[in-house]
């Protein structure tokens, strides 16, 4: 079967996700781990894995430590993802995820990443722009920035990609998100807390959230997706807005659920789906990720079943 269109994901601060299942976990006490696994991760790495499962021809780039490459190399080989990462001395960070199945809670302990120097930043930029020159249209920039990288790094990269006519999906937070908005990425996916932080206002109604999202559409962004946890997500363009609400689902792990939504949004836009179908499909992928540990989706028939259970409506 022919691959779907090429996509590039950029992960500047990837991680090895060490997941420990510890039922009835309590901080400050001795806890028993009943199972554990380690997965190559980081937001853009997860997005690449999900898009590859959707059939896309994916290239992944960013920064990785040479000291623990094997899990990443194994994932890229398994999913047929082209590896264009810049390899640096040292170890890629390890993030610990403690899964409590009884309470259906996940505790994240995220470590800082490797240091990025000017040469490594220049190397990633060169690779990204080389890929843009090959005709790849879609670039996804995901996750936090490592130590040593300027907070406007995403902005500078988006500006150069836009000059080449590329489309950019951005999923980050904090100051890097605020600065990157100036470069007018085509798609942004803040959660409600991140949207309130960047706008400096508290939003209580769907109408207020939509109005805030459309401020970014006036600046050149085409789609804003605001995730609101179990209340669903708002998908907002200049012409329409839809609310996608998932059913109550059993959570195996929350790691990667937002990245699966980013993959679903990107796939839907490439496939020219109507906005309600983009909302339905990307929410279904997110539900699928909640049922897995590691960057994997359940079988396609399960995704289709999830999609049928997603409620799509006009926001109040």
C-alpha cells in the first residue's frame, strides 16, 4: 500500500518514558511496582509514531543523546520512520510515569533534557530546512525546549518554514509558545490552561474560549484546538467551531493522548476532512492512546468504534 503524504516531526527535548504500574500509589510511602516498561517518547516522537501507524511517510528530527539511542532506533525501525535526529554526547532524559490503575491516575516525574549548544541547534535547523526543500509540506513542532536553547527558537524555525511555503503545527507551552505565536503557525493546540496563560484571561464559557481562539486566527493561524480534559476539545476556525466530547473511558495511561490528537488533526487536514470529522477522528485517536502504554494505537476497528462514541456538536 502506498504511503500517505510525507510529514516531518521536530522533537527538541525527547525522552525515554519509564512507566511503572503501581496500584494504589501513595506519595511518601513504599509502593510496589507490578510491571514496568520503557518507551521512546517525547511529544514529537509520539506524534511520528502515531502518524506512521496511520500510514504516513514520516521523518523525525530533533536532538537525541548518544548514550541511550537503542529504544529510539528500535521504534523508528519498527514504524519505518526516517531518522534525521542530531546525536549529542550524553543521555536523552528519562521521564518516570507512575500509573495507578485503581485511582486511574498517572503521576509524571519529568527530568530536564540534555544541553543544546549553538552547533546542535544550527544542525537541526539545517536538517529541517533541507527537508522543506524536498517538497515536504507539513511540519509538526512539539514539546518543550532543552536547556541551552533560546525561548524564541520555535518562532525562528516557523518563520523560516513559512518562507518556504510549509504548513506548521505547533504544540508547546509557556514562553516558547507565546513567542512562537508571532510567527503565525497554521495550527496550534493549547489546553485551556495554556490558552488562559497566553491571553491573560480566565474563560468559563465555550463562547469566551472561541472568542479567545479567534484572536489568533486574526493573526494568520488557520485552526486552534483547545483541549479541556474530560470536557472535550473545541476546534475553531474563522468560519466554524465544533465541540468534540469523548465518552467516559478507562485510562491506562495519559501519556501521548494529546500527541495522538495532534497526529489526528494533521492527518485530517492532509486528507481535507471537514472540521467535524477532524474533531471526531483526532478525539478517537486520543481515546485510543489512553488505552495503551507507549506510543501505540489499538487496531483500526477499535479506533472506528471510539469515533462512533465521540459526540460532535455546536458549542453553546
